[in-house]
């Protein structure tokens, strides 16, 4: 088998369990390995470190699959996928979950979300993309879905030399798939919705706001398909207003509210503008939820992103009655926990508000985190109480 030898000073991170090896960390590649193939990874002294997916066109040239001297074949992927499924059965509702979370399930570049009896798949590395057929075969064997749909319409694929594409991979997939989250029935647009169709990573955070909802006046900004808003209504809020710029998303939101007989008002507005208007009008809420899309996809834009986060958090803090709560989130991977907390502190200072942290949360447990790879932890969620 071909092997990639690492540079002497670039072995520590890999030995510590990080799954990525960049082109600049490789000293030599010996032997022939086709792009997307399996290659041995060895230290500068020739010590075996593991096996990886190889893509010389990507800056992340090697994606570690295993640290064992074992065949990477059909049985290997069967074990990996079976392990991922068993983990979900243990820690979450396996009928609505992220079934496979890429590096965190030791299957780098593979994402599979499960909505009822339908799977939505992304193959974000060349090696996984080349094995789509095998992966679908195994998923059909162990999950037995009615259909598998490909949602590879994501720009990140270009870094692997891959085109964006969507389409049916196996079975049948309707335009809308029903899924249940926290006792609420949602229709999921697997074929055209954002990402893989639904934001599963916030499920446990939506449940965590239950104590603050009974009798509360709630504002949910950037609500998209209303997941937080409907949860708030289910948890006995007195009124819920969901705001999002996308009228198409809100049409799905209204349909889901009707299906669950929940009373939620939705408005198609720019959330930045509407937060300012509500503040100027002297409106007050008991609970304000901020779950915006990622404000940055790169480290270069972090400063600008933090300015955006600060603006909406400042407005939200001003809108909350004394003793009320703010649930504020960021899914921007490049914004660190410390930077996000500092931004909240600055917003509270500028808004002349005292806040205390009720709970700091992250992504749901079906999106596990590798301690050795900070990139696998991306979601920040802070529940704050606004004091007098």
C-alpha cells in the first residue's frame, strides 16, 4: 500500500487524535494512490500511524479513518455505520437525528440525517463521495429507509474537487417528510430545505427553554421553519412571534403550526431592522430567541460577524423585561466560545443591562464532539437571564 510520511514537526496533532492532515504537513508520498483512495500514514521515522482517505487536490490531503492496521473495506464501513446507529439509539430519538456526523463518527466527510423513514446524505470528501453506492447499500441493510436523498448542494465540496449535486439515491422520497421532535410534528423539505432539510442540532436546546415559556410573551428571531417558536408554543407561552426574512420558510412554518394546532404569529421581516423597530416602539418580551444563520464561513470575517452578533444581542437584551430570558446562539464555527461570551458581555455593558448565565449549551448529542478536534464543536447556545 502507498504511504504518506509526515514531517518531523507535524506529528503531534495526529498522534493526539486529530483526523485532518494538511498538505503542508506531508513530507513525501511513496507509491501509487489514486485520489480518493486509502493510504497508510507514517511518522518521519516510518512508524505506522493509521490509514486515511487521500486527496492531493485538497488542502486537507489526508482524512484519518483508523489508527489500526486493519483493512478498510466493506466490513469496515459496516462496523462504522453500525456503531453510529447504535450510539443514536442510546442517546436520542433515532427517528429524528443526525445518524452520522462525519469525523465525529470516524467517517470523515459523511453526513447522514434521519427524518422519519427517510435519509438525507452528504458526502463532503472525495473518498466518501466515491463510496456513495457502498454506503447506501450498508444503510439500506442496517436502517432500512424508504428512501435516501443526496443533498450535495454545498460549496465546501469544491475544496475536494467535487461538483454540487442533488437527487434521489435509493427508494422513494416525497417532497415533504414528516418528523417528530419534542412531541411536535414537522414537515421537512428534504429536497430543497436548508442544509439537509432541518436543523437537528438545536433539538435539545429547544427543549431546554421549557421552564421559561409558560405564560411568556416570546419573540423568535431568524426563526426559519419555526422550530424554536413551535416549541415555545407547545410549552404554554401566552404568545409567540416568529420573524424571518424568508416568506417561503414561513409558509412551511405556518403549515407546521396548523398541523400541531399551535397558535404562532409569523412575520416576514429583516430581523436586524425589526429588532430595532421593536426596541424603538418600547415593546417588551419575557423570552427572546436569537438563532441566526452563520455570520461567517471563514476566520477572516470573524470580526465583522461579531459586530453583527453584538447588534442583535444588544437589541434583544433591551427587549426583555427584568427577570426575563434571552436564548442566543451562534453556529459560526470560527467564532470561539470565549469570543461569543465576550461579545455578550459587551452587548450587556453597552445596553446597560445586568445578565447572568443560566446555562451554556452546545449542539445536540447526536452531533458528538471530538475533544482532539475543535472543529467538530461549532454551536454555541447561551441561556441568559436579564436582571434589573
